[in-house]
């Protein structure tokens, strides 16, 4: 990390200033805008890398604000840049995902999904709303920061990943992004305090890989197993064997997991099939363990299958890398949050094993990703992410907006 950031971080821990308080006031004053945007986006959830209505809505708002933008990923990603009156400063990226999930909404909200079978069940509508509101405030107060702020509205976070294609198409260039920030609302970690803001330096979220194992045998009658090579039995042994990668080949001080989440094979109670297909996910918190899991998973599956006279094909797909927060940028953002909300800032004790393709941006640019805890009750209960009754407390949006604004201000002062 450059020396100027370290110096700025040390200075910031003792500094006070009216601009910071103005940003909190501006965030409060624009709460209704954020809520309006979130609700409009909530009505029109779209999936993966096809977000035409979402893009139309957000670009419409950008036109109203007079902010220039460009489209990437076949028109499904938006890069909008706001320049300060004083451009002598860094370019700071703010990332917001826009995609939804293939879930039928059951919240009963007045602004429920109008797209059957699709729902914003992970909070991405709120992410986009907070980012767009931050953009609006900056566009209306260009003397409140220095440099440039590039807003990265991203498709496909859930699947198949929109960050990498955006990077490949130059989202972080022209102007080059120097630092990047982003957040995830809701309640990604069980037991989070309501209204709290969580930070973690270094590895914060796991890599997310998908694997498919085709176990090949020789089918036949269930009453004559001696004449077959049973892929069901082989699959059962594979499921148990691959768990030993984590328990015996990864250091106990590391975190990794292998989950078999689908088993498909067979057509009748008395027919041994020719093939069984297993599908699962693997998660690690560093690239060395990730390499170990991939190589050993492949070797074990093939070895177990061949021991029993069959064979196995393994397709291992590296999806998202480990999400790693830059320590110095994270200290700065946490310091900003602590000044703004001293009672609400927390340290995340352990990394989350969920995956997040913000990780691709953080591989290229030093930055900070943090969590906001703002799950909302529906029918007297709290429902987690990816649930048909998931909802968030919009009254917490101002916190994310204020942290974005003050971080942008502080980073602009440092360079």
C-alpha cells in the first residue's frame, strides 16, 4: 500500500471535520430517494447477465442526473463516472450488483416482484439503490470530494459472474480505478447484531467453485448386481472419500469445505444405471488449499471408481476467487464507519464461506468490502438470503450511503 494512504490513515484517526457531518446529513436527506429506487428495482427482478429493464431504469436515473455512462457485457452492465470540481485526486470505484434470483416472491410487499418466478432475495436491489443515491449526492455536490468516482453496476453476481467480464472489457480503466469499495446488506452471517456494520481485513469470503462428477459403470438388473459395475455404490464411496480431503489433507488451521449437493442417476427401483452424476461446490480461503482440493478431488474420484471397475470424469470449474480485503484500505473504511456510527461497528471474527465475485475487482484494485446487518421481519420472523420471504430494513440504507460518501472524501484527501 502506498505511503500516502498510511499517512492519511494515521491522520484520520484524530481528525474531525464538518464535511464528514455534512455527508451524514446528506445521506439522511436522501433516504427517500434510496427507498424509492430500491422499491422500483424490487418490482423488476432479472437474472444472470440479462437485465434489460434494470439497466433501462438505472440509466434513466443517470440521464436525469446528467451523469455520463457506458454499457458493457452486451448492454447489461453500467459504468458511470462522476468527476469532482477538483479532479486532482484518485479514481475510486463503487461496486453494486443488480441481478436477482429464480425464486417466487412470498413477502406480500406492496412493491413485490412483477416478474413471475423471479425475486430480489439477496439484497442487490438495495445495493444498487445505495450506490445510485451516493452517485446522486456526489453529482449534486461536486465540491465535496476530489478526483473521480466510478460506479460499477454489475450483472450476474449470483451466477455466472459479471465482475470478470466487466474487468475484461475495461471497466477498471480509462480512468484507472485506484481504490474500490462495496457492501453487502442483509444478514450473511448468523447472529449478526441488527443495524451493525462488519469489517474484516484479508480473506473475508471464500472461493466458490463448482464441480460435476460423472461416475460410469455398467448397468443391469437390480437382482443381479454381480453382473454390473454399480455406479450408485461407487458414488456413495466417492461422497465419503472426498470429505477426507478437508479432514486429512487441509491443515486444521485452514478453512475449506466440499459439499455434494446433487445426486442424479437411475430410473427404477430394480435397475442399476450405467451412470450417476454428482454436482457440488468447494470453498477455500486461500489459493494453495484451492489447488489441493481441485487436484485431490479429481484423483480420488477417478481412483475410487477404477478400484471398483468403473471410471469417473471430473469437471472442476473455478468460479469466484477468495475475496481479500486490502488491510490498509479496510482500516481506513472502518475508521470512517467508526467515526460515523461508533456504536455499530464490529469486527467479523471469521471469514464467511459464501462466495462473492466482488473478489475479482479486489484482485485488481486495493479495496474494502463490508457487511451491513439489516434483515427485516416478515410475518414476525426473520428470513435469510435466498428465501422467498427475504426482506431488508430500508431505514438502515443511510449508513451505507454515508460510509461510501465519507470514504470517497477521505481517499480523495489522501492522494
